């Protein structure tokens, strides 16, 4: 993202962001996203889906920032009370921030600057807020060369943010919300309003934008794994917009990211549904006495389960909860593992699906 050059306000010139190629890709992307929205509704318990996908996203998004954790560590962290290493805590905070953002827009259906600050603060756990001290630049990790200098003055940052939010909350240009998503993402990352956490905050804003525009009902589509796989192009195309005002490659990249991710999420949902069906049949057949719909759903909501979860969900005594879990382990539905003093029960088949 070149050297100091004043960041333009939204919207960009229409003919640059609505080329024939972009409109062609847009129809494919819209179709995949529509299919995802429809198929997600067929899962009996939405928490299963949201939990699974959100944790994957928290891991992938943090990986873009070189915060590396494994899925196992994350599930254990969510299920156990032990103190977590910093890496794990950052990913768990990101997950918390997604849920906070989702709750916000369910309540009010728009975002304010203070809401974006809340999301960022949840990720980073500090109160620094919007940048107020000049000097922030983005450098190439390897060469140390400055690749982009974002706006430096707090007034300019706030002015650009309020312009961004006007377009985020109300589509003023009648551009398709998916094209708008790409434009807003570019603009937010270019404003770079915080000292830290801009990438992760911007990726959460993407999903909130899809929900505000009714393209999805739940936060189940994330682009981080796609960006991780095609990282150099992501930065290259952002740069291109900044330096030459060429939007096409970048918008195509973002639309393809949404299409491919939607298709992968559809496959994942189908596998989860299939596995849920198999598990229900197995329990009904081999352990009919402990079969309860809510119990099986819990194992899919919390792939690492424990006695407390069952007590809360089914409103049963600890003894009964423990008996249920042991019985499910006996018939091969769960596998137990000791973490600290606690026994966690793993839904191994589901965990395999979520990993791939």
C-alpha cells in the first residue's frame, strides 16, 4: 500500500467497481451464499453450527496475525477452567468479540464508532481506542520497508470512519452488498483506526455486514482461511487499489473468497448433519435409556463436553450427567480425556469434520 497518499472517502467510482467480470462473479457468489443461508436453516440447533464455525474462524483469523494455536487447545480452553497461554487467550477473545458484534447487530441492526471500539477492545483487551499519536506505518515483515502509511490525525481517522459507517449501515449507492463488502473491507483496513487488532476487527465487520444485509442469519461465513491460503494476493490487490485505484482484481478476489468459503461451509454443514443423524441412531440403538435429543445436540454444540455442561443443559444431577457421558463413551460415541482435574468428553467424529 504505497506511500503517503490521502485516503479517499467512499464511494469509489461506480464503473471501477461494477465491471462485467465483477458482475459475472457476483452472480456465482450470490448463488453460493443463498444456498448456504438456506441449508444453515435446516440444522436443528443453530448453536452447533455457529460454535463450530466461529472457533475455526477465531483460529484462522489469528493465524493471519501469526498467533498460532491448535483446535484441540482451543476446545480444551473453552471447556476447562485452567489459566490459558497468551496465544490461546487471544483466539478465545476473538471468538468473544464475534459474539459481542453479533449480539449488537441483533439488537440495533447498525453499527456506531463506539461499537467498533467495543469489538476491538474485546479482541485486544486494552483501552487504547482510536489512534491519536501519529507515527503508525505498515512495514514489510521481511525487508522492513514501509508499504503503507495510514491517515495519521485522529480527526481525519474519525471523519473517515463516520463516512465508512454511513455506507456500512445504509447502502447509499445501491451497489450490491457483496461488492460493498469488499469496498468497506478495503476502506477499514486502509483507515487502520487502531494501534492493534485492525485486521481481526475488519474481518468481524465483514460477517456483520452480511447479517445486516440479510445475506445470512447467523455468523457462519468467514474469509480468514481463504485469506490465509492466498495471502500474498490479498495484500497485492489491496495495494493495487491504494496505488492505482484499480479495484477489479481486489473485488474479484473478495467475491471468490465468499463463494469458495460458502461452498466449503455447505459441505461442512452437510457432514455435520449426517454425523448427527448417525449418532442419534447409534445412541437410540445401543443406549436407548440415555437417549435424549438435547443430550446429543449438546455433544454437537460442545465437541469437548463435560459433566457441568450436561447438568446445565438437561437440568439433571451430576451423578446422572456423569452416567450419561460414561455410557456414551462405552458405546464409542465419546472419548474421555483428563485435562487438569477435569474429565473432558470428546465427540471425536465431529472434531474430525471440523478440522478438515
